[in-house]
C-alpha cells in the first residue's frame, strides 16, 4: 500500500474511540522502526516531519522518496500517512510538491483572520489533490523548531471558524506542551477540550505534545474526540538512553561494535518499544 491521506484513518479512530499515533521521523532508523512496528501491530500510523527534520534529511523530496521506497521494500500493508508537522505557509506547498499525503498548516501565531484566509486557501488545494489538512488554533506550549509557546488554551469560537473551512483535523491548544513537561504542569484542560468539541462537532481533534501526558489523561482526551496524538520527544529520549548505555558499556569498542548498524541498533529497538507502548495506550493496535 502506498501513502494515504489521514482522513479515513482518523474518521475511523474518532468513531471507534481510539487514536492514531503520529510519530515524528528524523532519519532512516526512525522511519524503519515506526513502519515495522505499525505493520507488526497492524496499526495505522502517521509519520510526522517537522520543517527542521525535513531540512536535516536534505529536503522534503528526499523524505518522501525514502518513505515511499521503504513502504514498498518492507511490504508495509497498513495505512501510512506522511504528514508535515507545524508547517509554515511556504512549507506546506513544498511538501505538497514533494508528494506528502497530509500537511499541517500552523497558523496559530497569526491573527485569526489571517489564519482563516490561509487555511481556506490550503483546504481548496488539499481537497483538489486528495490530501488531508490539519490546522491549529491556540499555540501549543514548549518549543518546536524554535517556535516557543506557553501552552495556551484555544478559543472554542475560533476553533469553529477554522473547522468550518473544511479542514480534516484540528489541533486545539488545551494546555499541552511540546517536549518534557515541567513538574508544575497543571495538566490538560478538559473543560476547553469539551467546549471545542461542542463547537466543532465530528471534527477529529489532535493532541500535540503526547510525550509525558499521563495515560489516564490521554484516554480521557480520546473519549472527548481526540483521534490523533503526536509523539516525538519520547522516542528521542528512548533512543538517546539506549545509545548512551551501549557506549558506556564499551560495546562500541568490542569487535565491530563501532559499525553504525550495531551502534544504532539498541536505540532503534528502543524506538520500536516506545511506539508499541504508545499504540497500546492509544488503542490503535489491530485497527489497520
């Protein structure tokens, strides 16, 4: 199966009261690990690519070509969407041109009128091409590619304005944060989430900053309409810890332990383990 839009998988998740995980990719190991785990667990999956990661991997065309070839060569049969994460206006068009199947336009830092205008334009383009489109209202806290937010709560009326444009999914700030959560984090605002859900109806909702949110909060968010949950930092931390352990134990100094295929193997397995754990929590296993 080639790349697909995220629309059908998210509508199924919304109706089935589970969530599809978006796992951000940073290189070949990340991509391979996530795809193999999704196939093994028969789970739909969304591969997220930030503009920074896209640049690191030499461009969106390189990323799209790698993902498409990997799906074919690994005989991946589950639905896979390749999704731009927190895209700029220009970045969205670059990913459309590169062959992504889904994009996110993050206009949350614009005045609502400008966010609406740009999103409306991209809705028309994506509908014409059969791509899914995610929009955002209310900045997500933490840092993402240099953009720092405080974990704001979205205005439900502004969410309705964006949802009414016909986007596929909506990311609404409900106090969530990118990266590690501080010890004094007050938790998700389920009051905001419920108010947004009431305004946007059946629109699949997106929870960014999935790393570190307690399982009970994640499951409650899913029950209130969240159908897509983004995970990035948790995979990075797992990869880092496993790689550090391998080096600290001196395994890179034994035989050909320096070979990058061996050096990166423990971290790669750690990514798989993390993705599996998240898919279990999200309830997407067996739903492909």
